[in-house]
C-alpha cells in the first residue's frame, strides 16, 4: 500500500532556530500534501495544503513566513518551522494524496519540542 | 461552533462490551465521512469510510444520518487493543480535498 515516510520522528531544538520536517511518498506520486498540527488533547488542525510545483495555500491564522512549505517534486514535501518558539512545540503530521489513488496517506508524525 | 464535534470521553468499558460514539457536523454540504483511529503519539489511521446506507466491517458498524448531520460508530465485543482515540472526519463540499477532524473520543477498554 501507499507509504509516506516522515522525518524526523522527534526533534528538540532551541528557541530561535529553524527545524525542517520532510515527508516522502515512497511508492506513489503525491500531487497534494496536507500539513497538520496537533496540540495535546486537541484535534488535527490543517495548517496548509500544497500541490506539487505550486505555492502552498495556508489556513487562516497560519503564518506563511513562519511555516515554509516546499513541494517541489511529486515525492517530497518539506515544512520548515522558522525561528521556532516554545509555543510551536506540537505534533506535526503530513498527509499525501495521489492522482491515481484518492486516499489519504499519513506520515508517522514529528514531535517538535522547542526549549 | 466547531465544524466537527465529538464527546472527548474517555469512555472506560470492560472487555467484551459494546460501545457507541457519535459525531455531529455543522456543514450540511458535506461530501464524505470517515472514522479514523489514533493511538497515543501516532498518526491517525483510517478505520472505515461511512456510507449513507450504513456499513459494517467486522465488529465495527458506521452509520450516517444526513438529516440530523450526525455520524456514529459502534464497536461490538470490544478488545483491549481497541483502546485508542477515535476521530470523526468530514470532507466538506467546496473545501477542496481537505479533511476536517473532530477532537476525537478516547476509548479505554479494561479487563
């Protein structure tokens, strides 16, 4: 079945630094990538949607200059949290959707802790 | 009002019990409905899609009531391994292909 590899699984960084999270579709072409954030005991909240080769569409309230999304190829999308602060500590999950299969395949998530 | 609402629980049930979760959604122009399961600190995994006529997969039965805008999930003969958070997920018409997640209902199955 479709697999999305997400790295790193967890990361601890200092306040003010940037962190890059990668999601790779291993056996299908991810035409669309969704990036979510989940705080403890809360729902997955969609941050942005990106289509390969296009600029990402951000949800209301999500700073596009802080959360940089790149989806330059059909198998790789990245989310960079710039100038991270402790309030950015969260569980970040990607979800990919292909052109052939219309299901949603989730990455395993990245737990970010900013200290 | 949240677009997708669920009782957060937790629901503590003994092994073998039958348990039901409900979910309501606010947008009547909703296209597709799903139940996902999420284990602690893991990604959500699709449990089943929900069809208008209702559908069953083993011990799991999902139902949709479009008139009342609610979705249900019934788990029969619950197992310890069913302990997880169950997420109600809706894809709204006109929302592109994005999914909207409920907060989830936590289930704890005990001996």
